[in-house]
């Protein structure tokens, strides 16, 4: 069901998870605040640093489109890997009208075309370009799949990981210590994980998985959100190293 949020950007309600895909206080505002800015991606692209992002829960592609738009504005390359077990249809994406939020609206039609061509088989991967600067790889698979995680470990590490599954009460597999340990190993030494979820059990799991957690004020409707970096990146180098 299409829902207009307070900043006029649209989202959907998921019958399966009984939650909206984004905050009803502002889908686009939340996405930009928590993921584009909170992950350090905005600053990296502004400084013209090519950036690699991994997203857990690609959903409606809003985070991806905002980042691709930013990369396009900055003429800086972005490699975006999304994992989603239940991709939306191209028709639903067109109805969301995310092109209206972008400086380069055709990025949304590029994404609709990639989704239109998606193989329906779970476990498949589709690659495509969003404009000139964003290379998208979309894995239609469960993010906790050991086969997929093993494949990702063979690639370069990510500068940012967006943890954007539904909340832990309805979508627990994406917030376990075991899963956080897996994605920790995919983050570049100076990379950042970003998420809207500041639940105590999630923060404790992040710390146990080797992250330092930084809470900061959230967008309208959310007191706090967080970003996390690798504790090992802050470790002083000993004389023997
Ligand atoms: C909050 S929505 C993501 C919104 C999205 N990031 C965006 O920018 O539009 C959560 C998404 O995670 C997906 N999801 C939940 N559990 C998953 C899992 N185990 N593996 C892959 N995707 C999952 C859901 O299908 C849903 O699309």
C-alpha cells in the first residue's frame, strides 16, 4: 500500500512485516540523514573519493537512488551492492515516483529497468548502471545466506554498510551477533556501518562483533540513530607489528 510521508516522499507498507519501509515522518529525509550522511558517504563523495556500499535490505531502492544522485552530482564513482530477498516490481517502483526527489530523475528509470530485467530465481545476481557514475549489483537472496556471504568476502571491502532490514522484533535474522560478525568482516578498516536501529540488544551485539557504536540525534520522529566503525581500526599499532 502506497503511503505519502510527511516530507511528501512515498513509501510502502509491508503486509509481510507489518511495517512501513521508511519512517512516516519523512522517507527521503530519514534515508538521507541515517544512510547518506550517517555512513560518511556524503562526505566521501563530496571529497571525490570513489565509494563502495553494501546494503542489507535494498527494499524500494530509495537509499541507493539518493546515493547515486549524490555520486552523479559529484561526478564520483559509486559501486553499490544491494541484497534483497523480495524485490519490488518495476511498476511499484514507478508508482513511488522517486525520480521527483532527484537532481537526475532518470536514475529512477534506470533502476526500474534493472528491476524489470531481474531474474525471478532466488540466488540470482543482476548488474546495471544508474546513470554514468553508479554501478549497481543486486543480489536477489537472503542476506544471511552463507553462500552469498562467502562470495562477498572474496571481493574488496566496503566503505559503508547500510543495515536497513525491518526492525529486530519482526526481522531478527539480520540483527543477530552471528550475522553482524559476518558483515563486520566485509567492512573496510576505516568504513562505517549505518543503521536507524539503536535498540540495546543490537548495540550490544555490534560491540561484541567488534564495532564502536556512535549514537547521534535522528531525523524527525526518531530520537537517536547510529553509525559504527571497527574497533580494530582504532587499535594502537604495537612495536612488534
Ligand atoms: C526497511 S526495508 C529497506 C528499505 C530500503 N533500504 C530502501 O531504501 O528503500 C527492509 C528490506 O529488507 C528486506 N529483507 C528483510 N529480511 C531480509 C533478509 N533476510 N535478506 C534480504 N532482504 C531482507 C525486506 O524485504 C525489505 O525490502
